[in-house]
């Protein structure tokens, strides 16, 4: 980024402000320690035995790095099928929402049609209603469609998002109209203009929306809890919550489960940091 | 808006070459999927929740209209008031995380190299499963062999059952909530900080202002719109807290669970465990009103502290 190109060479001259940065680092490192200690403690616990964990005072480092906790976790929990459910519903939800929201956002931003403003107002109203207000009706619909305990049930409400529509509308509003006109002069129809010209230009916002949607989908607990009553096709958060009930005091196994289920998204985050930050920042642009 | 004036100039060219503006039909076609989804999965469910809040809805069989009975029951329901209190307390604790986030965001902004690493580290809890976070903190808070009590023992402080003892539960959740939300707040505030002109800092340091003065006289006022936004988001999210409670109080002794429910937890329990959807719907409507009032109140209060330059 830009700041890395600005070398600190002018440091001494600027005196007051740019002066010593070490006190800042000290404060930040203290804060980081608080942020990271729970994860470190989790990691250390994973390799301990149950006896080590329940000792008072607790042992800091495991005596020998036992992998027993992972064995217990993978032998009692159908991790891969839960992972497939989590990943499958995420892909479905992200892909679906992006297409639906981009189409609608483009229409709201670029195509005048009767009732556009009223309809957009409706989207905005729904944006402000907390999600719990929809759960009873959404559950009823999923049940009536006989979709309980299925993968589509997890993804369907998330395909449609007032927030996504709003975000995409903002993206298309800021684009210059010249490209559209040029494409239309070449004989492209509205869909072609959208698909080949405008959508590619919206790529950064699409990526941000995809990442945010993926984050919500992966982390969500309440909705999967409601639509997976029998326990089939459970995503990771529901399965992990079940583990807590099953292995109440086997902390190494619990910590191993928490670690294994969290790792996939953490890796995705480390790869796509920029998109995550852009997504969060853009959701913070306008309320 | 203002750019209307520039538009008409172009039109004649388009008409001459036969380029048509997209017709309204295209608009309707583009909007159709989103609108069908919105109506089926948001507008209709919302209306049905509203309707059910005036009905007695048995798990099986037809619903009957009962007027305001669900709401009057709610007002007399000690469980509801306890949940309301817990949600309010949790939200107030979460608000304490905002000054912390402002200070940290300002500190990170001052760092040249290494800024990216700090951001990533503060963001880690955001991308970790909330259920996993609940499990880890529950272990840390454990009264017998948790890390927190061990650390406190170094300072001669007596350990407590932070989760199982209802006197502490909400506070313990609040700390985790602040910890979890910090990453998001830092990103939003960081974007706000970028927009503050650097010249202001340079000018004021020529005048001899130190970092602390600059923080209170430049950073905080100019960042106040972002701070306001973060506050709004945090309050809305805090009032909807569910995951932490669900995971941290699983199988804990019953007094902690009955005393520490939040509004959304109570809603979940009534609507989807006991399947009393009429009563659950009434709780959801009250949640909506609480969030609306809290948000309106903040918009009122912002006039006295948010600075739009």
C-alpha cells in the first residue's frame, strides 16, 4: 500500500509527531496479547491430556504433544460431512446472492422503470428489520416446502439480501455511463451491457459482498439450528455446539474441534484479507 | 440532483443513431428474482410474525386471534424482563469497547510498517466461528481450572465461576463480545481515520500540540461520524446476541441459564423449542421496537456530539 512507499527518512525532521513509534508499538503489543492469548491457550490445550487440563494450578505447556484430542474428535464427529454441508451452503448462498443482488442493484441504479423508487424503499425498510423477525415465517416456508434438514434450506433465505442489493446499487451508481452508451451503440442489449460491460467493473464490490456473505454463512448458528431439527445435514457450528453437550469436560477434544472447524475460514481470510477489510469498510460507508 | 443539468446535452445524438434507452421491461426482469425472494422470505414472514403476535398459535391445529394477550402476558412475565435487563446490560458493556476501539484505531494509524499485521491479529476473532469462541472462553472462565482464575491468583484475587455464577455471567459475556467485535470496529474506524487530512496534524504539531492533544482535538471530533456509525452497529448487534449465550450456557447449572437469557435467546426458546410461536412472535416484535427506540435515541443524542465538518 501507499504508506510502505513513504520511507521514514524524514522522521527526525518532523520531530513531534513522527518521533518515536516504540511507545505505540508497546501499547499495541499489549492489546495484541489480550487478543491472542485465548487462541494460544486453545492451541496449548489441544495437545494436553485431560488430566493435565484439569490440574490446579493448570499446566502451561503440555508434557508431550499428544494428538489424542484430534483422534477423539475425528472419530466421534462426522467432520467431513459437516464441512461439506457448511461449504456447500456457503457456495450456494454466495453465488446465488451475488447474481440476484447484482441484477437488482443494476436495475435500481441504471434502468428507470415504474415503481422503482417504491420498491427500493421496501428493500431499505427490510434492511433495517432485525433478522429474527423473519425466522418464524421463513421456517414455516421451508417446512411447507418439505426442505427441513436439507442443504438448500440452509442457503435459501440468504440468497436474497436487501443489504447486497443496496451495496450493488451503490457500486453501479458510481460508474460512468459512457461505457454503457458505447456498448449500446455497438448493438448490445441491456443484459449484454450488464453482463459484459458493467458487471466486470463491479468486481471489487462483488468480491467484498461475496466475502461478507461467506462470513455470515459460515458463522451462522441460529438459522441452521432451526432448520436442521433431526441432525442430518448439520453445518459445522451446529455440530460443534453438539460436541459441547457431548464432551462437556473433555477440554482437549473440545478445543481441537473448535480449532479444526475454525481453521478453513481463517485460511480464506489470510488469503483474501483485502476483500474482507473492503467488505467491512463498505458496509460501514452508509447506514 | 445537481448533475441533471449536464444530461440533456447528450440526448439528440442517441436518438439519431437509434440507440434506445433500456426499457422498463428490462428493469422489471432484472428486479424480479430479488423481489420475489424479498416478498416470500422477508416481507411475508415479517407480516406473519406481526399477525402471529396477536394470535395463539398451537404447535398443531389452527391459530386463534387473541388480541393483545401475548403482549399483556409479556409485560407480566418475569423471564422477559430479566432477558430485557440482560440484553440492556450486555449492550452497555459492549459500548465500553468503543472508546477502546477508537484509541486502538488511532494507534494503528500512527504505525507505518506493521500496520497490516496488527489489523490481521485484531481481526482474527471476527473470522473464527462464534461457537468456537464461546467454547474457548468458557474454558478460560472455568471456575475450577480456568486460565483467568489462575492469572488472577498471581495477584491474590479469588477465583470465581464466571459463567456459572449468574452475578458475573453477563459481564463475562460482555468482555468476550468486546473482544470479538474489536476487529470490525477497527476497520470501520480505520477507514474514517484515512479521511482526516494529514495537514491538520502537521499544522497542530507546528503549534506544539502533542499526540494526546491531537487525539482529543483533531482525531475524535473528525472521526465522530464513524464513531457514531460504529456505535449504532454495535448496539444493534449487541441487542441480538445469541450465539455466545447458546454455547457458553449449554449444560451449565440451571440458575445461570434462567438468569442470563437475552431477548433473542428467549425468542428462540419460545418460538422454536417450545413452539409457542404466538408468544415468540410478540417477543420478536418487542425486540424490533427496542432496537428502533435505541437507534432513534442515538440519532437524537448524536446532535450533541457528532461533528459533521
